[in-house]
C-alpha cells in the first residue's frame, strides 16, 4: 500500500470531484436508511424525504420477523463464515503444493485450476439443481455451502503469494529436521501465508455474503433463506410496504458495512495487492 | 516464527538418498514413513480442491452439455428424453433469445464503458497527494460491499416514475418525468446505472494499485522533456496501465454477460420477464425464466452453453486485441 508517493498534490478541484464521487457512492446507502425510517405513505409523496423519520425500529422489527430477515442473517453468517474458512484452508494447502512442491501432473492440474476461473457459474446450475433435488437438499444450507467451498481464484491467489513470500530453504530446512508435511504446513506455511489468508478470507466472505444466482435457486424465502434470498422475496412483493423493504435492505447490508468501517484499510489493501498479483 | 531456529544449510531433500541411521528398528521405519509422506502429501494438499471442484464444478459443467440434448422438466428431473440438438435449433429461431442477447450486449456496453472510464479518472485523482485519502478509498468501495439485491431495491425507488428522487431532480431542472422501467433505453440505462454504481470504485482501486507500481523515473524524465501533467497521464500512465486495463475489461465483460440480479429485481414483483416487453431481459435472466419459471431445464442448459460460447468468442477477441496492442508497442 505504501507504493511510490506521487509527486503532485491534488488541488481543491481534485478534492471536490472526489468528494462528489464519494458522496454518490455513499448516498444510496444513506438514503436506504432514511427510507427505512419513514413509512410507505411518505415514500409515495413528492418530494422524497431527505431526512430521517421515526419509524426505523418498527420497520426493522417487521423485516426481522415477517420477512424472515432474522433467520436470513443467522444463515448468511454461517454460510459466509464456513465458505470463507473452507476457501482459505483449501486454497492455502493447494496453493502451497503448487508453489513449492514437486509432483506428477502438477502443471496440467494448475492449468485446470486457471481454466476453471473462466467458466461462468451458469454453466453448472442445471445439473447442480438436479443433484441437490436428488439429495433433497433444497432449502438446506449445505446446498449453498458445498458448491462454493473451494475457489480456483483462491488457489491461484495463494500460489502467487507463496511463490515469493515463502522461502524454499525454510521448507527444506524443516524437512531436513524430519518434520512431517503437516508440521511444515502448520509451523512454516501458515505463518508465512497469514497476510494473504486474511485478505482472501475477507474477500471470500464479502462474495459469499452477496452471492445471488445460486442461492435464489437452491433456497426459498419461506424456508431457510440467506439474506439475498430474503431480500429477493421482499423485492418481488412478499411485503408490499416500501419502508419495510428498505429496512430489510439495511439489515442485510449493515453487517458488511460495519466490517468495512472497522477493516476498511485492510480490505482496500487486499483488493489492491490482489490486483497487482492478478 | 517457526523457521527461525532451523539454520540448516539448504539441501536437496527431494530425491536425495536419506542416510539411514542404524540405531534400533524405529528410525528406519520413521524414515520410510517420511519418504512416503514426501511423496504423497502434495496430492493430499490439492485433493480437497479437486474433490469439491470435481463434484460441484466439473461434473455439472459436463452434465449441462448432456442435459442440453434432452427434454428435461423441472418437475421430474429424472425423466430425460433425448431430443438431439433441438434445444439449440429452437434457440436460433427464438425471438426472446435474440432479444436477450441484444439486451445483454447493450446493457453490457452501457455499464462497462462508463464504469471503466470513470474508474480511470477517479484512480488518477486518488493517486495524488490527498487529505483523507483513506476515507476516499473506503468510501468509493462501499458500493462493492452492497449486495445486488440491496442495491437494486433502493435504485428501484430512486428510479420510481411517480415519486422517485431522480424524476424529482429532473423536474427541478424543468424536465419531464421519465418512465424509467417501461422504456427500452431508459430501463437499460437504469439497470446499467446500478452496475456502474456497484463496480466503479472497485475498478478505481485496481487502477490505483497499478498506477502506484509505475516507476517514478518515468514521470521524472517525461517532466524533463517538458510534458505537462495532462500529457504525462496520456503518455506515461495510460500505456503503463495497458495490462491492467485489459484485465478489468475481461473481468467486467464476464460480469456483464452473466448479469442477472439487477434486471430480475428491477422488474419488482412482475417476475423474470425483464419488463412487460422483455425490454431489459438479459441472457442470465432468460436462462432462469426458461429453467425455473417455465420449468424447461433442457432449454436452460442450451442457453447456458450459448452463454459460454459467447464468452469464448469475447475471450478470443480480447486475446487478439491484446496481441495486436503488444505488437504495436
């Protein structure tokens, strides 16, 4: 993140343009909160409200119970957490093997990993649905966890990181001392990979939280929804009250926004390092 | 750190004969285990990935091809009736397929081009010395944290015909209210706006990262040659960014071909048609409508393969463009 300090100082015009852009980025979110604090009659009047009203708690409560947002939030934390943990663990192991170990078919397998990054998820959706229908997994959380538990991008990302961050001599030295592979992974690879694991974990968590296409096929609003499934139900007329819909959108976004406020610096850094590697 | 205490000189442990200490029976057994471990552990490390990928990635991928040659209904996925290429030939004569394809292309252009251009400008500004630069970086990234669903729900209200904020602002400027959802161009513009809003900041940060890795000397020598800041941007920054720009083009194009959530929810409760006249139905949405509204899984599979084919064509074009660019420079 340090990078080269750019020479030029931004003038007031630069600051103003950026401030305008930042305001445009934040405004729809702020207005979600404003709309969530009003009622549906007020939202059907012109001009639209520009400041908060007094209905926020009422709307949040209705969204939480009637629109199943409580269950949805709990499910999403569980799903996104499991997917992030699984992706980080399996990507680190495979990334280490691809970066530092020699084995047969290595290059072919690596090519397969890179090739799968290009394949659109739609291509597998029909058989995936037939599979989970066969297993009676519709509306079960494993139907959305298992297909996303590993990621080709994650493997590639960890490989690129470990290629340069983990000295081969360190691995060899531990081997000479007679350490087993699992001890090497635990005491040498994981400590060296920790920064990249954190980045991958955060990015995967955000992606899993916002995953849309597959969950709305596999899960239903009334059964066992994730946040995105519940919000889709809201948007398609499950509850006609606009202010409650906005309260639902707020509930579904707030946890990630809080994470951004707390970890913002690291997430920004993660996306930027990922970009240079990619 | 674990490695700090191990200061053994590097040795070729792979394939090198391990000296066998001849003390008792325990050591040789351990070293045999050790060699076994050396040999097989790489496979153990990559196994989880390929196991999950095989079951939930590769198998569905190939099976989609098989399913696309059959008549399969969602209500009875077990009963498959062989129809050969009929699902594909049907697509060629299907006006809704061509409509969805055209919409995907126009919405793709309307969202990708402004998104990347604005991102380039924002990144350029972020690359200067700023007050509160971290605030700006986090702020432009917040739309990325907002889900498709949450973003579309609020934009549906902002684009509302009767009481939406955008029409209200147009009214202030003396313009007529626009029926965003029902017009062809207006609805596509609105859907593209959601995409642009969500992804511009993310792309700006990727450009910023690439800009920060441009060697400073390039700018210094350009400045010595009398290049203005504007010329430096055009002749130093943009050429150095070429691989990154190509990368973001590829990623955004892939995203644009798969566009689904925004057009689905922009239609409110009216289903997966993408508007009354299918005016903003994308390929992804049409796939969903065929499979999960009309219950024709075989046809949905054929659409999935058509989407993949289009991606491959786009990929090939991208590759050709990249090769030409590399040659010309």
